[in-house]
C-alpha cells in the first residue's frame, strides 16, 4: 500500500461561514413514524428513538450558492497495484473515487462537481462516493468538514490511512482505518467507535455508497425481507414487491416513479451481511461487512421530474444519476441504538467490483439473488473480513503521528479537559494542541482561568457547548458573582435548555438580560416561546431584539424574525425590513425566497418572477416552498387576467393548469 497527499481540481460552490445561531433540539426527542402489525417485536424495538432534530453544539452550514468556481481540493490517495482510492479531506473524508487501475474504470459514482444541497442535518451535503455517518440521523455532523487524517504503517500491510475525529454532541471518539493490501481488489475499512463516558449514549451509524444508476441497475442483498414506508407507517414486504408500486419489480431502482428507499432486514447471527448492485455494463458492485453492521438499505431518487432535478442539481445534467446502497447497525435509519457506557464497537467493511453472473436479470429475483450471492462470496471472503477485523484490533493502540490533514480543534480541547481529571483520550487517537483555533478559545479560557470571558455581542463567530462535563465547569465558575456576565449566563442557559430544563434556562436568560440586553438572549426566549406555542410572545421577544441598536449581526436573526411575522400574516413589515437590511443578507438564497413570499403576499408579482428563473441553492429535500409560490403566483395571474379576486379555488385550478418549471420543482413524491 502507498499513501500520499494530492490535489483534485473540480468546479464547485464553496460553503460560507456557518449560521451562528444555536438551534435547540426538538422538545420531543423521539420521532413520529408509525408501524403496522407486519413488524416483528425486534423490528419495533427503539423505532423512532432519538430520531428527531438535534444539532447542538454544531451549527447550520446553510450559506452557499449555485455559483461554481474552480476549486483545488486537498485529497489523500491510498493505492495498491489493483485499486486507487481518493479521499476528500474537507468533506468528512468522503471516499470520492475508487478506480480499477488496470482498466481505469471508476467503481463508484464519483461526482464531477462540488455542489452543496440542503439534505443533511446541518443543511449542506454533497452527493457521490462513500460517506461515513455517525451519531445522529441526517448524514453526519462532519459531512462538510475537515477531518483528521494520518498516514500509518504496519509491517505486513505497509502504509494505510487513519481518519478520526471527536464527536462533540455525544462525547464519542471514532476512527476508520483504510487498508489496500498488495494484490487486493477490495478496499477494507476498519471502523472503531469508542464511548469513554460513564453513561449510555444514543448512537447511529450508516455507511452510504453511491454507485451509477441506469435503466438496468438492480439491487440485491442476502435477504428478501424489507421494511418500507407506506403512508407514513413502516410495513414489511418481500422483494421484489413494494406496496406503493404494485406489480413492479422494484429491485430495479428505475421502477420507482418517485424517491424511495427500502431496508433489508438481515437476521441476527448473519456473519457476513452484504449488498450488491448489478450495473448495465455487466459488472457487480458489492459491499460486505462483519456482523455488527447488520442491516442494508437502498435509496433512489425516482424517475419523476423532481427526483431527476435533484440529481442534476447535485451534479451535472445527464451525469449525476446514482443509487445509494447503505449499511447500518439498526433496522432502519429511524431506529435508534443505545451504546453502553465505556464501550468499544468495531466492524470491517469491504468494497469492490466483480463480474455479474448471467442470471442477474432473471425475472425471478430470488433465483437471481442466489447467483449474485455466490459471486459476492467468491469476491469477498468471510474469512478475510474477520482476519482484517483482528488486524484492525491489533493496530487500535497505534497512535497517529504523520498527519495528512487536521480536523477541528475540539478534540485537542477535550484532551486538555481530560488532563485536568488525570484522564486521556482513548488509545489510537491524538489531537495536537496546534489544531485549536478561535472557536475553542473562550472555552480554553474557562478551563484554564475559571472564567468564560464576556464577548461583544456583534463579534462573530460564536461557538456553543452542551457536554455535561463543561456545564459542571461553567456552573462552578458562576458560583463566583464576579464571573456572572451576560455571556456566561446565556451559555449556561443554553446548556440547560438543551437538557430540557426550560424554566431554569429561561431564568438564566432573564438574568443575562439584566446584565446586558442582547439580540442573542431575546432570540433564545423567542425560540422557547415559539416551541411552546406562544407565538405572540415569541414575536414580542424578536421585536425587542430587532429594536436594539445595530441589531441582527447575522442573517439568521432576520430569517427567524420573518418566520414569526409571516405566521402573523404581517408580510408588509417583512417587505419593509428586507429593503433596509444589509445587501449581503439580501443576496442569500433563503432571504430571496422569503422576500418572494412577502412580495407575493403584497402583490409585487414582478419581484417574484426572477426567482422562478434561477436555480435556488437552499431548498430542503422534500420542501415545497418554491412549488407553492409558483402555484400562488400562477393563481394571482389568473385572477388578474379574469378580473377577479384571488381564491383557494383559483390556487387549486393553477395546480392543474400550470405545472411548475423544472428549476423550481424539488418534489420527491
């Protein structure tokens, strides 16, 4: 194996500084999807557990456009005599490309552009390759972040790559070792997750792999039983059947007219779960793992206009069509996991390509599956997988030193905190103190000096903390009256609110306002009021924030203020405020949508028209805002042409008469 740094030149849209507002978790941590009586007791266990929105201490990455410019992307290359693997350092260590050196053939869907889209828990996400998703539903907190990467060596394996990071929300440590032994036609990934805490932690892991999709792309796994969603409830089915598409063989992903997914229910005790994709060129992409990574999933965008638009948005027209095969530890991504205290979980995955058997397209899916399974097991040896698992474990205490890329500075800060308790980060991890930067400085000051020093309310960026150990440190600091400034009181309030101690948090926020009225704290109180259904009170708090001198130092404040105003129907006030906000805020795509809604409500139709002629960058997967605006705009035009008042009946008529143009249609169903 050989490891080296390199550079990849691609056109792309960069992600601007993140939205600094703390977004508090859903007051109901568990999700809401239903189930029917076809699910087994095991398949019902932990369904929806910890599945609702939760992001702190991370912030949203919602600032990007559709304007692509030449980008030089730092990469790490791992190769042997058979395969060449290219990792993107700045996008969660995503495996961007896996090439067969003899033929030059790309095994994965390797995107030709970098175009963020609003599809992940922190908003920004890019398609293609293989991504590694830990901790919380919604891809990964670090999917568009720099990750620690180091070159490692072993006497037998030679050089290999270790990717690692500290996951701040749950206080977990994780790494992946990537191996390409000489002569191997498989890339191996050894994943190790460590919960070093004395408390149980909610957990989540899914590896997502994008492979090219064609009319003949067909999916296989070691079982036929799948869980699928039907009308918002989980139900079981046997491939190739699906209750939403009767009479269609949905093992062919193109059989779906809309975006969809199904989850293969691998039985407990299966020593080598696997998934495979038959490609149009007669090849078979296959992935397999050791037992812990038990379940498999297929996701496709569907053949309708919205699904096609999403794929083209994330890549290029006629180049971006792919299907995702995924592997996880729970029955679906709406099922949670509980990782015990002081526990290590690990597994090995293998990725590669071989020749598809002739029977791959047999009308009998189960008959085809048997042939495909034989081909998979010939290409990926169960014995080899478990041998690599033991190899990974034998290297788990090896400390990285030859750094190829730095991740965040939070691991280094955690190293300092643990040292005060005479503890250390788990073996196999090392976070240099030089990786710390401005986001860590306030907390480093608290750790070393016992004070969370006051910050000017307009000085960005702000960083947040929710880790229980840090709350204890801050509480001890605030026992001294001289340390109780507006900033420290706000932060402790944030920590308590995220821990569902809402009234205690509000009391601290009010105390912070007594020290100094700030937009941050008024906004937090508005969020609390809004989450508990007190809309008028929420708007009152935001009005107080807006009235402060030089208020709203970030566009995120305006967005939340406008949301509350729109719920009260006060579009005129929104329209007026938009005209006076900083021009840089006006240019943001989300702000243009909000302005368009206000313009539409106040009959400024000419303002709305350019919005429908441009590609918007921040529409959420499944979001219907632009489609709704199009129908309202069309209905208002119909009303004007006919000399009548706008009505709900005209809106329904516009839905039939005026199909939305492709560039505003992001529907997935």
